[in-house]
C-alpha cells in the first residue's frame, strides 16, 4: 500500500486513543480546562460512569463565540506562551483534549465570556462539526460529552462496567478537588451527590475528602530544600490502608500519579507500616517550572523532576521528621468537617 496522509478525523481518533483512555480521562481534561479558566465553582455530573454522559459546568472566563471553532481544532490552544515548553503554568498546553473528545464522542460546548451578550454553542460528533450558534447559557462554560467512544468502537470494547468507570471518574474528580481547595466542587454521579464542597482551606478540603477518621488523625507537614517546597498532611502509621487510594500528590497544582513520589512515600513509612499496607497522605510540592518536565505523559499524569534525588530525600526526610514528632491538626484547625454521602465502599476496601 502506498504511503498516504491520514484524514484529520482519523488523526484525531488516534490521538483520542492516547489522550482519552476512558471516561475518567475525559473528566480530567474537562475539569482541568475549567480550572485553567479561573473558575471559582465547578460542577461535574456523570451518568452511566461517564460513558453515557459527562457534564461539566464552570463559571470561568468562557470562550468567545468566534473562538469556539478553534477550541475544538487540534493543536489550537490559548495557553502555551513558552514554545520551548519550559514555563508551563496551566494544566493544559497542547490543544489536544477537546478535539480528541470530539473525535470519539458527541461533544457540546456552550460558553459565555463576561461581556458577551449571550452564550454560543458548538457541537462536534465523531469529528463532524456543527457550526457555532447562539444558545442560552450563563457566564462560563458547559461541556457535555455523550456516548463516549461511540465513534471509536475499538476503544469502547475495552471499557469496564459503568460502575467501575464511575469509580475511576469519581476518583479523578476527588484528586482534582484536592488540587484546588480554593475552588468549590460539586460531584454528582447517577443523580447522587457525592460531594458538594465550598471553597475552603487546604486542610479542610483534605478532611472533607479523606473522611473523618483520617481528618482527626492526620498531621501537617512542611519542608523546603533549595527552591522546592513540600507541604501537606500525612497520617500516622496506625492509619494505614489496604490500598493506596488515600494518597494524593499535587505538583505545581497538577494532580500526578508519580512513581518517584509514591516510592518516596513507601520508603518513608517502610519501617512503621506492615508490608502490603499503605500510608495515608496528601502531599503538595511547589517548585520552579524549569525544575520540572510536565510533557512526558499523554494524559499529563506523569512528570519528571530535574533533581530526582533532591525531591526524594526532601519527601522522605520531612515525613520521617513528622512521624518522629507528631503534631495533630485536631478539630480546631480543621473547622467543621462537612459530612459526605459517599457510595458504600466496595468490598476491596476504601474507595479512595
Ligand atoms: N472550560 C473552559 N473555559 C474556558 N476556555 C476553555 C474551556 N475549555 C477549553 N477552553 C479553551 O479551549 C482551548 C482548547 O482546549 P483543550 O483542552 O483542547 O486544549 P488545552 O487545554 O489548551 O490543552 P490540553 O490538550 O493540554 O488540555 C483551550 O486552550 C481554551 O482556550
Ligand atoms: Mg485542556
């Protein structure tokens, strides 16, 4: 067969395969867009594990009507200022998420920036675009994704049950809500409100999302080494869990699943937690953009530290010190812990 250039729709479907692996990945991209838009309140509504429908409503800066077609075009972004990819301060930077979602699903964007008379909407279904037109809508953006992977049956076959996909998507929102405690977050899945959190201090957000037992026992932690700052809350060894689900890592405001940080956490607790059990921790690292490469993973969930040893020893040292001299946060510092209505935990252990 001769070499030929692929059609744009095919290119987007291939990209969708990398970027949008499952409903949780679409949820992550859309919430990240809402955070990048400077929203103060984000609502996520899921149906059928996000396979049927995902709706994200934000009150952020919105997309001007004339830019709506660009938003769903591949490699079009309002965010990337440093084309050397060093100074990346937004969660998104590639201009890939929306076209990827639009290639694999039915995507509707309804958006209204401050100062624009009304909202405008654009639709893209399996890569086919319907021209932008006026619509009803408040300031901010509503993104609706329906029938995820209907246009990419190869991917649809690999979806797990709606229940399993719902859990992964809910966990994704849980992680993002931990990244941005200054933003109010509401999560609804199959008409059940899983959390509804106001903008709040970080410790209160951790308390709300980790649950009462963890909240009452976790200890604050703070450390710095050169330009790298570590802060967060960690559980005492006795608060260990059967899974790593009550572990959250935020690096420069990004939710990450980083193997170096996970390993550092494990090593820090190695002598005090039995094998097969896992620590409870919410850790946040802040470091200069140039000390970090965020462009190493298609779903932006991994990153690379320039000084891996420095980061590892900062984390291990700080945790060891905190464990040696425990200071509990207690109820006073946390304030009232809002009660959550979470799904009953699956038999495998706590959900997060
Ligand atoms: N909720 C939103 N509020 C305001 N603008 C948005 C929103 N969602 C998307 N946009 C605009 O649409 C553009 C394209 O979004 P998309 O997610 O595809 O790319 P990105 O965020 O720039 O990069 P990435 O692919 O890494 O996520 C963004 O750069 C932004 O300008
Ligand atoms: Mg994005």
